[in-house]
C-alpha cells in the first residue's frame, strides 16, 4: 500500500509508468524510481553556507605592565591577546545580484561574513539588513554575478500534509537534503521571534540548517528553516520555518535600499479569545484577537475599532489569534490601506486600516547614565510609538525605555535589559530621560526602583 501511494504521488514529479499489482516484480526502472532529484538539482545552486567571525581582544592582564614579570613569564604571559568567535549556518540566494537571506542569529554580532556556494566558490559578503524581530538578515555576495536565485513561492498556499524539502548545512558537514511533510501551519507558541507564525515540518533539521531553504515539490522557496524542538540538540522531527510571506517583506526593504524594515503601526493592545470570553461575547468558537485597548489617533482608532471588538479578518485572511494578526500586519508594506473585519455585538463589521508608520511623537533625547549608582551603563530614551515599535513594547505614557545596556556595567550586573521601562526612582516618577539623569546623584543608602518588563511592574530595593 505504501509503495502504491508513493508511486501515485511521484507520478506528478517523475513518470513512473503503470502501477503493477502487488507481488509482481516491476519490469522497468521507471516503475520503481521515486526521486526528488530534479527538484534538488534545481534548488541546490541557490543554497549556500554562511560563515561568520568576530575577532575579540582579550582583556589585558593586570600584571602586564610590570617589566620584571613580563621578562620572566613572557611578553603576554603565554596568553593569546585575541580570540575569534565563529558561527556557521545556511542561506538562500533570492536575487541574481547576489542577495542572500539567512537567519539573524547566524550572523548576530559577527563582523566578518563569508558565503560558500554549492560549486565550492567562496566570497566575502556584506550585511545589508538585520531584522532581529523576524530573525532574518539579508546579505550581499561580493563576487561576479549573476548568481543562481531561487524562485519564491506562496507560503499561504501550503497545506498540512504537503511534501517539503529542507536544504542546508547541518553540523557543518556540507550541503544536505532532507524530505518530510508540513506537520502544521501558523504555529504561534514557539517563542523564537516577535512574529509567531511558523511552518512546522518533520523534515530533519539540525544545527547548521538555520537560514537554509524549505522548498515545495516545485522547487519554490516557501520558508527559511530557523529552529528545532529538541532536548538533545539533534532532530526529533519537529522543525520550524519562517514563512516566505515574511521573507518577501524583509527582502523588499533591502531591495529598496533600507537597512531596517519599516512596518505599519496598529495602535491597539490585543489579547487571545479564551473559551470563557468567546461564550460571553456570543462567539461560536474561541478564535480571533480581542481588542483590549485602543490608542487615540492611531490607525486602529481611525479604522473604527473599540475596546471589546474581536478582530476576525485581515485583508481576506482569517485571524485566529493576536499572533496571527501581528504576522499579517507585519507582512504589509507601509502605505495604503488594508481591510479589517471584526465582530461587535453579534454583527460583523469592516473598516479600512491605514498602513502608516509609527510616529515619533516626541524627541527620543537618548542619555547614557554614568556615575556611582545601580543604573550606570544604561542608555535610555523617551518613549514614542516609533521607539515602542522598535523595542516590541506597548505604547506607554509613562517612563523611559532602556535602549542599551553596557557590558560589565552596574546596570548589567543588576540584570537590566534592553526594552525595560523605568517608571520611578525613590518614589519620584520618571517622565523623561533628562529626569532620570538628574536622579543619578550618589548616595550611601539603597535605591528604590520601579520597572516595567513584559507588562509586569516590579519595585525593588538596590544597595547604593
């Protein structure tokens, strides 16, 4: 039965001749030849290996300046002054000019990037765009083109059960091909990027496959392999890929000459629809994105949304959750409008959502905090919808946002993180970055800090 089903499927890929009865020896090789080789030959030249490196200078030994010790132990005490941090992954050529898409985490913090083609040629590459929110990055190969670019497919056309092929460089052994099926779509509880909407596949994906291609049986790119679910580090048949719909958006920004991805601003806080909420709202099932709050003069307000509405559609696509809505909005370019559908009081309503960028409502006025106090080493800025969008925060009318934490600083030792919002210091509200700077006077007793992180507000006392 398995052979019969496989033969019927491969008939669309490779002429297999008539299916013979069970137990009868095939009379021709074509009757048993089941292969994805034509697809692999088509896509293999477009999949590359990506290597990153970063040279770090080791800290100077405290005794290095003593002439006697230097002469006795050697100029550098036998320790190397430089160390090299390396990373390896995969990438996909998506434009004949040499544009390559890979994962952001493959080249994160790397200062040197090289790309090795399928024909073993190696070239240096420059980073054109880094987008941590989607875990995607765009590289440009520094070499003579044109290059063999893959055709980008429609990830929205995938269905559970479709055959897919993963191509990449697992464990650095070289280009490897694995095959499986689409196990699930729109996975949102993965926790990898800001846009939780992954293709799940059982094609074997291992470390080094990150940034590689997930292609359909026509050889079209439908996803970028990004992560696996594993307790051992090896493949357990649960892999996740970023849909090509998001890849197209990031690529369009790079082709437009931008080093960042400009995304539309929504201006409303959403939450999942639980079974209890669905029953109280008169919904047939717990699906959609419940509007918890709407920011004044935002695109959401302009479309007519109110708190309590349940978003069920976006530009003709069903919205099953807040993550699904965020993904759909994130695949849209700035400019124009999108059609929004929502439920209110038992009725379905529609409106036009302006795809406008988040505004910079007040100057950021970044300040780096110094001095002898727990927050020294922080760079903070005034909040606005634009900065909140960059930091993946909800728009807040209070506090200042942490945009950077210096390594080995008092703030780093305290555990401060990029995206934290500082609300109060010693009971005094912080309205601007300059307000926080004025509170940085040294003292001999403890500091009382009120900070918001991930929607949770915490007040703690820290020794001075």
